RNA sequence: AGGCGCGUAGCUCAGGGGUAGAGCACUUCCUUGACACGGAAGGGGUCAGCAGUUCAAAGCUGCUCGUGCCUACCA
C-alpha cells in the first residue's frame, strides 16, 4: 500500500517538489504505525533500541534537535533494514524551571504572579501550555521524518513516569542515598530556587577588589584583607592566612576586630589560602561562600547568615538590616571609608555564577535542601565505561571520568511548583518525616492525620535520569524492558554529558544493574556561521522548519548527516543545504529518466555476473563497494562518510557515467536493451534502499513509482550482497575508458570545437590488453565522446590534429583544417609541463635508496609503471608538438 | 590554571603515512529527448609555522603561533 498519489504527469514533474511528497508520506507512516514493534513479537531478531533525548516543552525544535533526530533516524532506519527489531521511544521533558519561567512570564503580561493564582491553578495553566507545545513539538518531530514509535510516547510527568520517580526516590532514601539537610547551595534569586552545581554558568564581570583593614585585637595594627563582596563582612567569622606565610603566621590564633560590627573573630591558618592573591589574607564568611563554608566546617567557625533568600540583609546585619544586596554593599563601603578602614579599591574582573535558565545572578545560600549522595553511584558509573558502555568519540571518556571523580552531592530539591513533588510528609502530631510512594492517610507512629507534604519539587534531571528504563515501563516488569534494556545507543549533544548522560548511567546501574546504553554517541553542537552556539535568545539560530520549507526535509537531513563528522562542531551554512537540494533534484531526475526507460512491470532478470556490458559490470561493482561502505560506516557513527559515499556514487558514477552509458543501450536492439533495463532497475532500486535512511521522503516516493516495488520502502531490507559482482579488474578497465573519453572531450573543450561537431579520432593503445578493451568499447567511446569514427593504429598522424594521453593511450583528434595550430602547441606545452612535474616527483622518490627496499612492493610497482607511462606520454606529446611546430 | 579540539582552494568544511577532495563562488563552452536545481572542460592549495620520526609526512611526535570550547575552590 502506498499513499494516494496525484496521477499522471503531475507525479513526475521536471523538478522535485518536496512539500506535497513529504506531507503524504508523513501521513502514511503515521497511520500505518509502521515503526511500532509488535509487543507480542518481542523476540527473534536482535533488538536495536534508542530512547529519544526528550525535547523540552518550552518551545520549538531548533537545529540541534534536527541534527539529533536525523542521526537517530538514520540509525533506526538502517538497522531496520539490517533486520534488527527497532524500537525508538519518543517523548518530551517537562523541563521544570524552564517551563515554569515561560508560563510565569506569560502570566506577568496579565499582570499576575503564580502566587496570585495559587499552586493548583498555576499548575493547570502549565498543563495547558504543555498540551499546546507538546503537540507542537510532536508535529516537528514528525516533520523531520523521525521513525519513532508513537504508541510508546512518554512524558516525564505522566502517571507511569511519576510512579517511577517516587519509587526511585523512596528506595534511595531508604538506602541512605537521599538525605535532607541545611547546606550551602546555589540560589537563583529570580527563579527563587536552589540549583545544582552544573546548572550554574560562569561569566566574567567587571567589579572591584576592596582592600579592608581588620584591626588587630591588641591594637598593634591591622590585617588587610581583599574581597569582591565587602557587604558580606557582616557575616564574617574568621580571617584565614596561609600557615607558612611569613607575614601573617605569627597572627594565627590571635583575633581581629571585625569592622562596623565590632565582633572579635579569630585568625586561622589554612593552606587553602593563596599567598599570592590579594593581600594573602582572606575573610571567611561561611554562610555566603562555598569555600568559606568548607573552612567554617573544618575550623568549627560560627555560621552567620546575613542575606535571606531574596538577597536582602536580615537582622544579623544589625544596622545594615533590611537592605538589598547592592544597597548594603554601598553603605558598608561608605561606612568603611568614613572610618578609614578602606585601604584601597582596585579594578577587578572575576567570574560570577548565573542561572542557566534565566541568566540572573546566582549566589551561595544556606538552606534546607534534599541531596543525592552520589559518591558510590558515581564510582559505579565510572567503572561502567568502557566495560559496559562505549563512548563515541572516545576522547569524551576523559571528560566523563574527570567529572565523576570530582563530583559533589547532587542537590535535587527545587523551590518551584512545576515538577515531581517530593514524596515526603511531615506529621503534624509527632513531627516524624515520612518518605513514601503514596500519600499516607495518617502517621504510622502517632496516628495523627494532619500530614504536610513537602512543598519542593525535584530537579528536572532527576526524572530524566530514569528515562531509559522508566519509558520502558519500569517499575513494572514489561516485555519492553526485558527486551530493549539496555538500549543500543544514546545519541545526544555533549553539552548534556553531565546533566543527563552521567546521571542516567548512575541511576540505570543502580536500579537495573546494567548501564542504560551500550554506546553513547556524542554529536556536535550546531553553531552559526561565526561559530557561536545557536540560541533563540541570541537571535542567531537557523530555524530548521524554515529550512524544511525552503529546501525540503531531505535536503536538510542530508546536509546535517554530511556535516556530522565526529568530534567537531558544525557551522551550518544555508548554501550547503541549497547545494544538497540540488542533489535531491538530481536523484529525482535520474529516477525520472530511468522510469521513462523502464516498463510497467519489472524487467526480466539477467545473470549479473555474466552481463557483457563493461559499464554494467562496473556500476554493479561500485554498488557493492557502496554497500560495504555504508554497512561499515553507520555502526561506527561515521554519518559523513556514508553520506559522501552515497553522493559520489549516485551523482558521479550513476548519473554522470552509468546513465550516459545506458542511453545507447536503450536505443539498441535486444538483448542489450533488456540487459540494460534489468541492471538499471536493480541499481536504482538498491540505491533507493541505501539512500533511504538519509532521505526517507524522496526515496519512498520514487520507490512507490518503481515497477514491482511492492511494500513501502521503510520496511524494505538492506540489498543482498553480490560477491560475484565485485570485480576490481573490470572496474579498472572502465576507468580507462572514462579517461579516454575525457581526453577527447578535453581536446574539444580546450580548442573550442563545437560540441555538435562529430569528430574523427584515432587511438594508439598502450598495449595489446588495452587495445582489446578499447576495441570492444568502441561504440561507447564513439557515443560519449561524440565521435564520428575511431581508428586504431593510424599509419600517419594527419597534419591538422590534436592529441592527448589517457592511461598511456594516445588519443588523436583529426581537426577540420581551420584550427589554430598555435593554440594546440600551447596546449600540448601545458600538458607536457603537467606530466613532467609529476614524473620528476616520482623519479625523485624512486631515486631514494631506501625506497625500493622498504616501501611495499605494490607501491613500488605502481610508481614504476606510472613513470614508464609518463615517459612514453611525454615522448609522444613532444613528437606531436615538434611536428606541429614545423 | 588544567583538559579537549581546531587551523586544508576565495567562503563553509570532509579526508588522513604513498599522485590533494566536496558544496558554494570563479572562467570558457553547451538548451545533445532525466535534470540549467543541468552537462563538459578548466583556474585556484609550500594542507598555520618550525623541528623530529620514516624509504615516504598535509597526515605521526614535540614545540611555537593563532583560534574555539569544557572543567576548576583564585577571595
């Protein structure tokens, strides 16, 4: 069955028009549930499974998604052809903070905040956003032609996945791997929530380094510290110096008087302090700096919090209480200056953290949060690479290890509403903390019924971390889980190696006892023409949908595949997409030509290994090589190699040569025509199969028009290998014919002879073997070089003629008299210079004493033969030139 | 500060020990019954620089210069 086509001429227009074709095939694939492995048949063929990196529901797909989906789709379609049972699970991510921000921004336009609506109504608003944008994203995944199994689509907040999240949370809690406590964390004042370490992005900022005097307790002077955050001195509880710093060592154990606050704080020694930086003395504010927090723990210092979760000073700030951070800084600096405690102020540039979702300033804050103790999980995730999971390209392994080796506990609670609410309740009676999968009715200890659930939700990445098994049905023991876990490969950008990949590794290993993927393929980031990361906010994004509209999905897909060389970023250029649209058109027209020369039913079979035509044997040989390249490249994620091989095969070999060779056959009688039809049909047919994973729409359309095509192409198997068609010797003979034809064309072009003019030509073969081949292929040479006649072994070369060498064969074109002889002499001179240069290079190489001894024999033989050939060619060309010069 | 990567044709990029490739752009000719989104023939490159390894280096090694990214506790 095929989609209902428009009939007749419209179906095979002169140029390929993707829009209509794509729409029809999209509908067809969707209706047919073509890509849904039957659950009752989950056995037999070896499985191949991928879980989609779920796009956020915050907006539209960008070019990174287009790349990601294209590469996965190529793999899925390829392995389907290879007979594997393929499952590609689609889905979307609820993207906690990001989505909440988007919806809050929309509310702000109505002049409301989420607090005006209340939790329940706000969540209803987010859900309706999700419906709208979830559909949008689904449409776009379909637009790209992704062969996902929509019947198994999941959403990180759907009922099943929520159950998985609660199960995981409770288990980890009971195992002591999740805990709650007051710690210093990253706090985004704008999003009003905690962030994990990797959700903070650092950016340089111009600021000042304030040098402040802290008077010694005994009044004998002052210790000068340098800081970028003078206002936090209100919460200082020590000054730290390096224990071996000659300037300060004697002060360790003494005390200094904290300016403005007048509190006595100790001077401590710690080798953490960098003697070179600033004054070599460091103020320690355990509640407002990560390092100071560590020092505070280590040295048992006081923890004095002076800023609240709004970033405003609290009662601990004494006279400076109730101010914004900025205002507090201004006033503290002014007060210090007034008292003569500000020694100097330097310009300074430092790195400050920003929220990866809203870009606003992130500051350390001490608060009560939930954490995952990751050390043990991380160790296991580290061990699993490469034992269970191979990373491509391999070099990313180092980065993966480094991150896991230095990992800190993962802060998983977020003070927002959109997400998985933490399944923990506090009993209003006895205060007991209950961590349970389902809401309890009453406290098991005291029987009290007033139980308050945690307000916080989980980090979005917590639910994403379960994706490879939660989407397959876990915690239920589903057939899908048994069959498709671990998945075959995760295809994703390296930018979420830590956020996502490492965490899936940790939780997958912990809960499934197996790493979630056999391979992780990290592809490039798509950047703009200037090499910047494409992003909506920067306004430099190339919209994939716009490209699809302009050039067609297949053009975009093929471009992305051709660009997807491992370990390198992609700078997408629209010109390149346009270039590959031309390729699509070429495929379309070559098929159009083929179909015009085929009949309604498949041609009668011919024994491939016995077809007489050299061009047939050659193209069949090249086809075998192409199959080999593709079958080798795709399992190694060398998409660009496969794409390039397809391009060269189809355009250079098939269109430029084979089709031209076949044209005379089609005008000839039997059996030539039948043979040509069968080989042409076979090659085109198999080329469509090989191209299909890259450009599914165009190939499906052509397939549906091919005689005897049968079912839809997406369920067609990889073409059978034909070892008997591999014939490098014959392919080499064809190469010689091609060169001879090119030689005649070169003469024609360079001497400006009209293409319409049929020329008489002569040929002096290199040797007897070459003579046999050339004589046999005389009709082909006549046709493609547009010759009137081709004589072998002319007794004498006519006075008006031009010559060119091809693989040691001398091609002589007889000119019609009125030809510029001087031009030919010049041309021969250029040709000679070229040959001479090459020969000199080779002879130099051969003259090297070690060469013959150490180089592989076939290389030496080849070079020798080439020199011979060059010498002969030069000799002949010189003779001709001399004669013309007379 | 460490780690990773990149510097190849005018531009965007493949390739990778044994005669330099693609797309776009450029020159000339061609509407030859698939395709002008095309065909044919060309021009254009000391493959960043230097030194090594090798019979042979654009490729491997080291250093230098330029450039990009990631990680990190420089107040």
